């Protein structure tokens, strides 16, 4: 107890710690020694902190040392709190001052550049005066220079000046930036040395300076272009900025880079601010507020670059599907058999996919700024723009005014052949169904931490899943738009000739009974061409949609559906059939019935959907009712079901080149399609309205 009492009663000055109330009088006490003089010991190069502590604490016991340590910790906390309050109290002024300093630095850089420009201008003008002086100089001097050039072999430096432009062009073409920069610096040194030693004529020196100036600008443009690429990393970006500064293009070096560069800067800044949070200084919220507009601008610029680059390639795309080139990263895709396939896309789609993959890798580190939604919406916009490019590549798509809306880019190369047109759909479908969702998963994976935090706060994770599903539905709707226009255009090509004649009109059936001779019974030309087109496209799609056969199946079905729905909804056709001045006769009914049964026969499970199969049955019933309204029984004029099967099967065999094969009691055609049959009826060989009529009679 006595020891403790003596310790507590001991003067604080003995412990080596100044009391708080003594701080104000430090400068004037202790024999007139100033505080600055006391701190000099800490400023010497040979200051030894261990020896200093030993000298101060040598006479202190353990409890006093602990008391001193606790006291110093309290002072440290008080100092940190005081600093934090001071920073927050003056933070707005600090930010404002920092911005003003930054603006001032930019203005100083601009002033310096202007001064350099003025200096170069004055220097050029002065040299121009010297040139004029030399030109109007004595004739003997000019003749001496000419005779020297004519009579003497060119010197080594003159040979170098002749070869230098070609050498520099090679370095710039091969993008050997460092070597080109060294060559330009060497040319500057040689030019200055030649001017000083007067070993080159003034004209040669000026010509060399023009070459140097031109190629400096060319190299600066290449460096700036490389810095804006999404694949440029921080080290490469800093090297490009340093090279631009060496080239004298400092302002462009400050306007430093792409989305990845902005992401790295933000990431580093937030990392440093998180370290300061442990010391009581929280700047993350302020930094994110300041950085967000800049990052959003970089985000928008990156999306615009993707859009413009893809549009440029679409203008020269040959719409031939190939595997990724060596410069484009491969993306594996697992099929049902777990085999790994690489995507086959055209050149513009490969470029679009590669840039989108890089884009989401760049956006990933910015999840703290909550830019995921903006990135996803931006991707929808540029994909919509690319789909519009594909639409504009379809022949005749721009002739329809309904398709002009949203087609801001109309410079895509025309897809002339069916193979090229199917390639457009292959591009859009593979991007929407596989590659773009895979790219978006990169953003979801980096946001997993924030999603976990949302779950901890009680947020409903189903909302995120619903947003993802809605985003994918929007992608698919864009592809559906392309499919609709594709099918509509091919339907118009089937139905109308170049002269505008209609291949699918009521007159072609009504006028058949005007002929004396019985016609040669084959399906109408428009339906034969429809089957030939479907058969041809199915063969092309077999190689083009490997692993995605269902998409090709549905595409072929949609084309058939478009033709049949056009017939079903054509009011002028039905007006002529049902209310026209001339009624449908027996031959016209037989031809129409043959056409519909032909579509059912070739479309079963391959080219015909369940819905449109029902539409065909409704069309048949409607035509039968129109014929019955004339007072005649359709059953009395129509051949048996086997006759329709024979005629339709012969036509299918002739068009497809496949032999007929026995199937039970009836004959069908071997299918040549790769597509899986979509079964929707137990017996889809032939659906006869005649049978139902006989059943009703019974």
C-alpha cells in the first residue's frame, strides 16, 4: 500500500509525462527552453528511440510504465478524435480547395502548352526567315551547294536521313512503340547535332523535322488508341501516359484511359480509404459520391465504343460463321452430351462477344458503386442496337416502314443467301441464350458479397432472380423480333413475285373450274416452294445450330406458321371465297384441300406447331362450309384420303430427293431433318374432314 500511495503521490513530471494543463506553458518554462528546441533531438539522423525510452524510463517501476503507456494511449485517442473533428469541420473547404488546385493545375498545363506552341511558332518563323535569306543569297553559294550535291557521294548522315522515314513507318506499322520512341529521340539528337555542326543543309534539316513532327503525332495517336482499349491494364496505361508525356502531348496523357483504368483507380482509392477507417477517418461514402459521375461517364463511353466498333465490322461482315480467332478468348459451352464446343459466330458477333466479356470484367470491381443495374441496362441497349444491325442486313427489311423504327444503323452488309440470313439468327440466338448471360454471371459473382449482405438485412433474394429472368426475357424478345422479320420477309418472297403478283389468292382456286381439261394434280406452287425452302434451310441449319436444334426447329415452325396465318387472316381472300361473285367449284375445293393436307403431311412434328395445325383444320372447315353454301356436298367431289397422301408423298419425294418407305398401311417419306420431332398428336399423317362428316351422317 505504501508503494502504491507513493506512486500516486509522486509528481507527474517524474514519470516523464506532461500534464494536460501544462501544455500551454511548455514554451515558457523549463528554464526558458523553447518547445522547438526540445524537439530538435527527434530531428537528428542518429536519434535512437530505444536509448531515448531507456533514458526516460530507467528509474520507473512496472506500474509507472503501465500508467505512462495508458496515458499515452489516451493522448493518442484524443489526438485522433481531435484530428477527425478537425477534418470533418473543414472537409467541404478541403474538397473545394482540392478541386480548385486541380483546376489550377490543368490551367497551368494549358498555359505551358500554349507557351510551348508559341515558342515553336516563333522558332519556326525565325527559321523560315533564315530559309528565305539563304534562298535569296549569293548565286555562287547556291551553285556551290548544288555542285557539292552533284559531285560528291551522300554522307552517312544523309543516307540515314533518307532511310529514317521508311524505318519509322515500319516501327509504327508493327506498333513497336518503345523502339519508335527511341528512334524519334535519336532523330532529335541527330538533327540538333547536324544543325550545330552544319553537316546538313537547311532544307534537309527542315525536312527531317517535318518527318519527326508528323511521326510524333502518329505515335501519340496510336498510344492514345491503345490506352482506350478495354484490355489495357494499369501498367500498360501508365507506360502509354509516360510515353505521351515524352512526346510532348501531356494533356492527352492526363485524359488517361478506359473503363478498366477508371475501375482500378476507384478500387485503389477505396482500398486506401478503408485503411483510414481503422483510424477513425471515413471517406468511402464521399469518394463514391465523387467518383460515381466519372465512372458512369466511362461506362457510357465504353458501351458506345462497343456499339461503334461492332457497327463498323457489321458493315464488312460476310455473315459466315467461324470459330473464334486466335486473338479472341474461347468460351466453352457444355451440350447435353457434356462435350465442349466453341461458339461459331460471324466476325462482328465475335467482336461484340469479346468486348462484352471484357466489359463485364471491367465493371466487376465497381460493384461498390452499385453500377450493376446500369451495366445490365447498357448491355440491353447495345444488344438491341446489334439486333437492329442484323435486321437491316435482311434483304427488303428496310422497305417495310414498320421495320424502320429503331434502325439507327443501316450500314450493315446485306445477307444475300439463305445461309447468310440464318447466320444472322445464329448470331443473335447464341448471344442471347448463352454468351451474354454468361458474361452477366461475372457481375453476379463479384456481387455475391453484397447479395449476402442483402440476405442478412432480410432482403428477398427472389427479387434478384426475378430481375435476372426479366433481363433474359428482354434478350429473347429482341431475338424474336429478328425471327419475326425473317419469317415475314420469306413469307412475302413466297407469296409475291417481283412484279407484285400474288401466288396465294382466291382467284387461283376459283378459276380452276373454268378449264376444260382436268389439271395435273400437284400442290400449288407456293406450298411446294415453302416445303423446298424449309427442307433447304433445315439442311443448312443442321451444321449451323449444332447443340441448339430446338431453336432451329422452332424457327422452321415459325416460318410455316407465318404463311398459314397470313392465309387465315387475309380478309380479301375469304371475301372472294365466301362472298365473291363467283363461287368456289369442285376442282378449286380439291386443290385447296390438297394444299392444306400437303402442309400437314410435310409439317408433322417438324415444321408445323400444334396451334397452326388447329388453324389449318379451321381453314379447311371454313372452305368446306363455303362450298356447301353453293348447295353441293363436298364429300361427293373429293377423292379418298389415300389419294391425297399419294399425291402429297410423291411431291415430298420429288422435292427432297428421298425415297418413300412403307409405314404400316400407309406410306410416308423418310425425314432428312436433323431436328427432333415435336409430337403433339398420336396420328398426324392426315386429318380428314370427310371422316368426321361421315361419322356425323352415321
